[in-house]
C-alpha cells in the first residue's frame, strides 16, 4: 500500500492526499512533520512535506506525486489527453504555486506565528502577489473549472493554493485576495463541495 508522509495541516499534504483520493488509490497516512533528520531526508531531499512511498521508493513534491498517480492510475484523468491542453493545466498549476502561494508564504510566519515582518517585505510581497494574481487570472478559465470544462489537477492546485494564501493575506493585509477575482472565488466555492477536498478538510478538522 502507498504511504503518505506529512501532517494534515499542510496544504501540500492536503493536495497530495486529494490526488490519491481522486484516483481511488489505497494509502496509509504516516504522521511525519518536516525534518532535517536523515531518516526523513531519505524520503524528501529537502525535508519538506509531503512524500509518498511506493514499493520502497520515495517520491516528494506534489507535481511529481501527481505525475506518478496519473501514469499509474490513468482514470479518472487529472490531465487532458491532448498534449497542449495538458501543458496548459500544468502551466496554471505552476503559476498558482510559484506566483501566488509561494509569494504569500513570505509573510506566513507573521500571519500565523506572530513573527516580525519588515515594511519592505510587506510591500514587495503585496506587489508580487498582485502580479501573480493577474497572471493566474489571464489563464484561469472557470467555466466551470479552473482549466475549462473538466475537473483537473489545476483545480486541486487552485483550492489548496487559495485555502492557505487567502488566510494569510486576510490576516496580514486585511483584505480578501479573491475580492477582485469573482471567477476564481466561484470555483473555490464549487471545489469546497468536491468529495475529495471535503474529505481532506474534514480529516484536518478532526
């Protein structure tokens, strides 16, 4: 059986878990916080969450986990069969992760743990996040899903990006990250009812 390593509060862990649920893959959850211990570095080279274990082989990074799941369990598909369409889904997922979620994370310690943050960091984060949101909006379909007509990996990245990032931004900047992006907000509401996502959120709350 596949083993999923990490902790439930992590949005990346939640994303990987939702992928496994969507694919109908049996898995065991193993609580393992991020660590620089050699034992965990053998599973995840940077000591980050999540990682999965498949027949004694470890895979880290959610995109890599998604690729493994897609290749070993083609149905239900999380990527379109058409190469261009599949590339566009991956493009959107990358922009969500790199240009929104990772930017918002710059002020996560201040939002959730009371850490100090400089005015320069606040300003550059706000500016970069504005650019990132505009980039995502340019390629975000939302009719009815992030990448178009069909639920895809981009929807899972959408949900787990904004479920974390919007909380950070609301705390630090006292504004709704999606206020000017009703199309994305509508998709977020729809995704919250998706069984795989609802299961991840229920397990996290429990």
